[in-house]
């Protein structure tokens, strides 16, 4: 098993860098193993979505 370095995390989400080079993105009980380039693309996509999200936490989906 590879050693991991915690890059970021809170109670629900963690981001670890594995010594084999993979980025482990864990959400609850689910972990995605991503190449660094795929992780960067995902981070960019999430940022773009966040910029377009209306302000407020109580959005209603229709």
C-alpha cells in the first residue's frame, strides 16, 4: 500500500497525494483515484461550476 500525503480535508472530503503519483479524492465512503492531470481538470470544472452557481445555500431544483 502506498503512503499518502494529505493535501486538504475536512469532515466529509479529503484529497491525498499517493507516493505512486495518484491523487485520491475521497467523498464519504467513495474514493476516486485520479491522475494529477485529471484531478486538475476536475478542479477546473468544479471551479467553473461554482462561479456560475447563484449565491445562497438553499437553492431549489425544479
